[in-house]
C-alpha cells in the first residue's frame, strides 16, 4: 500500500514557543511540496483488500464508511462521493482540491489522507479512523462543556486553524460535526471539502448557517477572518450548549439577519475572560475582530482566557485530556450514530473519466 508518507520531514519535538514557530515554517514547506506534487489515486481493485463494516456519517455529498484491511487489520474511515453528484453540483475543483489538501496535511489536530481510490462511479478518501466520535455527539449528550473542557478543545482548534491559515488556506466549515475526538480525548478536525488556497479574498457563500460570518453572508468578499468568527461561535456553543444567533425555529432569514447585525446575548454562565474573548471575536467590524488585527492570531492565543494553556505541551499532546471517550478498541464505533446502509451502485463503464483524471 503506498500510504501517505506524512512524516517525511523530521520535526524535532518542540520545547519552546520559538520551536513551535519553526515547526510551522517546516510544515508549510512540507505541505507545499506535497500539494504541488500530486500523485494519482490507487486502482479500485485495492478495495477488495477491505471489509466494509458500518456507516460513520452522512454528509451533504456522500457517505463515510468504516473499513478494515484484511491483512493489516487496520481501520480506516473512507469518504465515498459519487462523481455524478460532484459534477452536477459543479464541485469538481473542490473535490480534487480536497484530495490534494488532505494528502498534504500533517498536524496533530487535523486528519489526513492515507490513500485515495477511484472506480467507475465514485471517489474514495481513506483516512485514519478517529473512533471517539464527533464533538457534536458529545456536546449534545453533555448539553454543554465545562469551561476547562471547552478551552482544551478550543486551544486545539485554534492551533489547527492557525496551521491551516499558515498554509495559505481558508477552512470554511468549522462546526462540532467536523471535529472528531480521538481515543485519547484529543481532537482532529476533519472535512476539508470547503478548504481552499486563498490569496486575499474569496466570495463563495458556503458553510453552515449558524457558523457563517457576517461578511460571508453579505457577499462582499471575505478572508481567513471568517474562520475566526466561526471559532468564536464554536467556543460559545461548546460553553453554553447553544449557538449565539440561533432563533429556535427554521426561519434561516432571521438567523442570517441577526448575524449581520451581530446581535446576540452572552450567556451569564460564562466567566469574565471567556466573555471578553468571545466579544472580541464576534465583532462584525473587521477592523476590531480578534484574529484580523495587526498581530493576527496572536491576539487570540495570548488572550487571558488561554493564560493557563501550555501551547507547547498541547502540541506535543502531553496534557491529560479532561474527557476520554469510552472505547473497547480501535474498531469500536459505538460513539457514532446509527445510519441506514447505503449500497453503492458502481457503473459497468467509467463515468466522468476526464473530469476526474487528476483525482
Ligand atoms: N477520519 C474520520 N474518522 C471517523 N469518522 C469520520 C472521519 N471523517 C469523517 N467522519 C465522519 O463522517 C462525517 C462526514 O464526514 P465529512 O468529511 O464531514 O463529510 P461531509 O463533507 O459530507 O460533511 C463526519 O461528520 C464524521 O462523523
Ligand atoms: Mg462535514
């Protein structure tokens, strides 16, 4: 199996925050190298080497299944998307880009591509199986997280976004459904379907309504600061159990209006520092939003709410997670919701071969 050799550039274990900065520079070089030297996907015959076990998730574009390799007994989560669906929704660029990005990523708090495949009808993204389930599931179960747990997750999401931005990318789909918890209790951001390189601004309206930044809704162009807005929404939701602009009914227009005015009520249960950080991030005025000022992400990292966060120890995953999912082994999928099986219909001849030549 030609697996993603994602540890190709040696990174000495960082000991100081200066080391962390050097790591970031190395990771950017490594990413660029891989991103610009794409490799073709494996032949679909290789799928015969796997057992298909269950469905882990169902998203807008496809299905994610749990598979196990017959000989190595390793588990993978494989995201399967129909080429026809991609073509019909004009997402060919996004899909090929998702593969290029996923295979180039290498960071403790993001998933990566082990290998990809394509057959007559589908494309397959095979990632390591992150078996602790979605943050979404745990948040619904717990109603809300204690501030300590919120902060532990927020700090990792912060580092993941900072890494993605440092690569010159924008993520655009931050939400608890896309944050997986691993067996130890650390997070991994998944779903790079909307992630793309960004020079200055972009215009496409995409993401999830509750998490959309006002400048995304207003359609006048937006940049990486939109991810920091979503980060503010995430911290709010983790710490309170609800989204700051939620209207409690399905009328999305009202939700979007509220976001554009920036009108929300701070939860009284939040501590002083948490309130301060959230109000600095949920700023509709971009010249005042944390993450978008002259010090960039540093303003968030050095905010008093994170005063007791040891960033180096966190990067090295040497902090004891406050919550550890209950699991019986690497193939335990009990933390995932149940889904009805989705049968794949593979055509006899290859469809959209030209469109997916680069996949
Ligand atoms: N590496 C993974 N390990 C375990 N589950 C995963 C993994 N990647 C995705 N999933 C599950 O599949 C769901 C859908 O995957 P995602 O990449 O978010 O697709 P979509 O673009 O359709 O939202 C996720 O919310 C999660 O539950
Ligand atoms: Mg998703």
